[in-house]
């Protein structure tokens, strides 16, 4: 005989049942969300060196390094294979990508170095592993030789000379920031003083008291503080700037000694010129998706779970023209469709790159506005769809190639940039150098700089840059330049170089006379 259950459902029992079902339902939702969760790719590093752009991205438990020759419009992104799957610290040393991997089980650190030719080296720092929360920075002190700086969670800074066992000596206490730049600067902030040095020269470091603590380094001499203000080091002093675009995202900002690029909350990217006494906005561009990083005029964004590398096109602010979003790159061909290594969209990388179509060559407008002197070469022919744009550029900056006793020269008006010469000489790849012969990717052109152009026989030649009226080599034409030219005419000063003489010779008659002075004055008025 079956006994009938006569127990009643009390309100407390009903509440327990409802609670259990609700908890089970929430647990199922959390499990489903965890299964479908997709780790986003994050940009760890990005830099440019000798026309090579390098990116290091991390996502889905993997590291992906990519290189791109930005001087060649049809080059593809090339992936570096067999790098570490995870990293403790990442850094750029010129064109070398460094990854420090902590092997906790072996109490070692492996240091991986990948150069621009994707050559791969591995080094071990035996019997040393950082404590949890420690920060590391690496400084180059020789070929593949680094000094490692360790910042403990207590704020003590120590060093490892030549990557040996760390020294017991504390270099600095109370440190709240440690970082490094691609050019080799090590930054440390403690007790209201910012210090920076290169290599193992901590004892002779530069000190900047009473400055805010960095949040992130966004250039060799530029950083963002924790309040979103920009601080620039120039001529051994610090300057603070507050861009009138709202809060500045450290990941969407890049600065040099001449310009700063930063994005506002709407995705509009602003470019400011701060090479003079005042900061002026010179252009805006639009980006779609989440901005991961900016380097010079290149931007990395994430959109629809894909990563895009694009070149920014700036338009003059308040020009009345609508700023169109930067065109979205099309996916690259799948592996096997191209002989060159390419990157296709995939769950592992989510990276897109865009090949540039092979251009059709045609003639270029004469840069000398009708001059037919045979000894003056014309710029390299350009694709037909770029002729109008480049022709206007040549006319705007009055670009002209000259031949002198010491070789070839290019002359133009002040305000021209290295990027302008890349457009004129495209598809030839050019390299630019400062007056001190240091490589530079993009900057204001100055009298005495040089560009290097490859020749058909595999060699290359350097061409000197002349900026009309720029007698002192600062890239601008000011009253001091017309004063120098006036003193030169009366033999009170002398031209130290041939390019300085040619910068004063405004009418190209081979002499510097009083007839050149009004033309320099016109240049001053044009640029004011």
C-alpha cells in the first residue's frame, strides 16, 4: 500500500525552490557567456624604424608580431613566426622587438629579440625571475646586450648589468613610474622628480623637478600624465599642454618635437603643430572602430573583431568639407594566392592588410614650371591617378631638382615635409636624414637635411635639401634669416656650407645679392 504524502508546500519551501531555480539559471547564463567570450586583441607595441613598421599584438593567449615596409605601397604585412606565446615585458630598441618571458617554474627569464629582417635570437637570464607585480625595462648597452632595470612593488629601482644577477644596490626609492622608448630613453619618476637616461648612464641622468607623474610615454620626449595633460621635454625644460579636445586617450596619442596627434571621444583624430611658440591645429581625420594605437600617421583600429592598419589622411580643420571616414581595408588574399607572406583575417590574429594595386606609369608635370634645362632631372614618373595630386604638390611647394659642384640638390619652400617628398618620388622608396645624419621618417624639411634614393645598380645616392630662405637650418624663414643674408652680402658673415649659400640665392643666379633680400622677405610674409 502506497502511503500518500500529505506534506504541504509552505511559503518558505516555495521561496527556496524559486531561489534554487534562479541561481541555476544565472549559473547557466554565466557559463554560456564564458564559453562564447572572445578575447580581444590588444596592441602591446608599435614603432617605425628605417621605413619598417612593427606591431606586437596579444590576444587569445598568443603574441603576434608583424612588420611592414611602409616605403613600398604594395608591400604586405609579414608575420614573425615562432615567437614566445606570452610575455612579461615588451620593448622596442630601434628596429628590434624585445619580448621578456618569465619562466616561473625554472626561475628564469627568456629574452627574445626579433630584428627587421625577422631574424630571431633567444637569450636566458639564469636564476632570476621577477616577483609578482615587478616592472622591467631594458636599455641597450651594446649589440644584443642590455641592462635590465627592475622596479619592485615597494618602489625600489635596481639594475642588472649585462643581464646578470640583479645588484643589491637600490638606484632609486619611491619610484612610481618606469618606462622606456624606442629611441633608448629610460624614464623613472620618484618624489616629484622625473629622471631619464640611456643605457647604463643612470648616474648622469637628466632631472626635471616639479613635474607630474607620467601615465604613458607617447613619444621620445612626450608623455601623458594621470590627468590627461601632455608634457613635452624640449631644450632641457618641460612644457605642459592641454589640448582643447577633451580628455586624451593615452592609446590614441603620438607626439614628436614638432607635432602631436590625438583622438577625441568621438573618434576624430586631431593633428597639432607645436614646433613654434604657439600650438596650432593643422588637420583632422576620422577613424572607425576602437583605436588601439597611433604611430606617426598610421593607426591601428579594431572593428567587427578584426584589426586594421591604416594610414591617416588629414584635412584642414574647419574647412567646411565633410571629413569622410578612412576607407576600410579589404581582406588580403588567402595564403597561396600570393608568393609573399600575407596576413589574412583569422580567429587567431583578426588582422587585415591591404595590398596596393600595381600602378600604371605615366609622365609627371615638370617641377620647374616650364624650365627645359636638360641638366635638371625631373622627378620619377608617377601613376596616372596621382599625377594631379602630385602636380599640385610640386607647384605648391615649388619643388625643384638642381645639380651643383657637390652633387644633386632638391629645393623647395618652407613648410614642406619628408612625407611630401615620398609622394613626389613614389614608387621609389626614400630615406631621410637630419643635418646630424640621423634617420627620420617624417619631419619638417630643413636646409642641410638629406634624402637617400636607391639606384638601378643596387647602390644609392644622397641628395641635399634646400629650403628657400632658411639660412640657419631650422626649417622656417624668419627675420633672423634675412639678417644673416644681409650680413653675408657685406662680408660680415660667411656661408658654412653650400646648401646655406643656395638657400640665400633665391633667384638661382649663383650669387647672393640685394635682389635676393625682397624674395626672402616675401617668404617671411607668406609663412606668418
